[in-house]
């Protein structure tokens, strides 16, 4: 296997930590037990090699040898190819997992992000269209509530689709009004985030940005410094 390198921001403010989308890539890498290294790019860097890899100036991107992939969904699809569990090769099961992966990103995430952005704006309720945006999200969550009331995972077994969908629903849980009215969705997120691979991926992302804080403050960075490269097992290279 060629070397896998995941690139994320060197530092971000407190609010998005635990939700920066390199988490999805870290999660699938941990689930598949794939060795990888983490590289960083300054958050405000513009132009040059950065945009060659990610034309919108976002993160993450993944390099797999000579192949460079951006967008978290594309990364999940690519890395899922290394794991029969996460992206089955049997046509029917693969189609089901792929369909739900795209459903998470195209049908649920836009509604979640629109609602979260309205709330981030500080609007107190008078923004034109706010009610429609919130109704849009409620409709999507209502559909998902019916689906998840009848199944543990989206595609029979845990797959890349669940990594995407659970992470989208985490956004709803924290930034877009919560999941209290959707107990099946809330239980689904709890199941997904109890998985050891998620726990490690989340901890690694939080440690990465904490190390960056120490570096910015001029304090010793410790063993998880953002200037170092981490493998899946936590060793530094």
C-alpha cells in the first residue's frame, strides 16, 4: 500500500473543534486500521500548492501515493475501498452504502449546515426564511427518524455511510437545535460515537489543536504537537 497522508488545518478556533471534517477521514482510517500520517496547512494560506489540492481552500484532503482527493465524501468513498466492511464489494450492499453516503451529504447535511449558519449569525428570529430553513431540517430529520427507528445502521452493517450521517447529525446536535425530538436519531449518534475508532479519531483531532494552542502560546508542545506527524498508532515520525 502507498503512504496515506491526511492534511488538515494547523489550528482552528475553539468552536469548530471536534467537527472539522478531517475527523471523518480520521474515523474511516481508524475503522479500517489503515496507517496514515497527518500533515498541516495554515488556516489562512492562499494560493499555491494548497489550492492545487483543495480548490476551495478547505480541509481535509488526502494523498494516497500520487493520488490526491479532496471533499470528505470522496475521501470516505476512496478509503472505503480498502475495507470490505466499510464499503462492501457485493453490488447490492455496495449500492446501499453508497446511496446512504450521498444521502448524508446531499439530503441531510445542506439542511443541517443552513440551520447552523442561521444560528451562528446571531439572528434572534427575524431573519427572512429562517422558519423555512428550520422546517427543511425538521423534514429531513423526520425522514431519518423513521428510517433509524427500524435499523441499527443505514446499510445493514456499519459502513462509510454511517460515518458521514452520524457526523452530520452531530452538527445538528451541537449547532442546529439538537436531536431531543428525534430519539432514534439521537440513539444512532450515540451508537456511532461510542465506537473505539470514533473515540480515537475525535481525541486525536482535539489533541492536534490543543498542541497548536501551546505552540501559539510559546509553551512546550508535548508529544502531540501539530508540527509533528502522527501515525494511526500514535507514534511520531
